[in-house]
C-alpha cells in the first residue's frame, strides 16, 4: 500500500515563502509562528533560489551573540545547495532519502516547476493514514 503513495499525495502546497530580502528575524518568527522547520526562498517570479531553515536561524543566533546584534537578510544565511525530490517519487523512496540525510524537508518539483515542500512529518502522516 505505501509503495503506491507518491510525494505529491502528502506534500504541502500552501507554503510560507520568503525572499532573499526578508529580514532574518522576521523569517525566524515565521518559522516559529507556523511551526515549520524550513521555508522556501523564492525570487520575484516564484522560482526557488534557496531554503531557510531553523539551522540557518541558529547561525543568526550565534552571530548575534558574537556581534552583539541581530540583523541581516535571509539571502545571507539561506542554503543555496538545494536537495529536491520529484512529485511523482514514491514516499517509500523519500523515507529512505530522509533516513540517509540530515535534511528535514525537501522542496518538491514537478516537470521542473517548484510545487511544494515535503517533510519528515509528512512521511509519518502517510504511515498513519493506512
């Protein structure tokens, strides 16, 4: 049963999106307010240019300790090496990918278009739905 479930069945499509110019403190607040661990960073036409995660937020925190101030833009802290998955991939294959990776969520693409994000929690949700 689980082998027939695809990433698109459980990915999030209503996303909190950030831009490179978003203030990092506002970005961190968005992650906390929405109880998410990362958010896609998009350009003016919606193309994915990076991901901003709670781990990137920790960089902001540590810099604020050493520099005595919290400022900056998402573009200065976001990850630009984007590991992604295809919307048609099996959720079982995705679970294997999560198991081997430190990444907590992946952007999802369909025919080269950014269409959503899927997290470890989404994979667990698929397990409980059977």
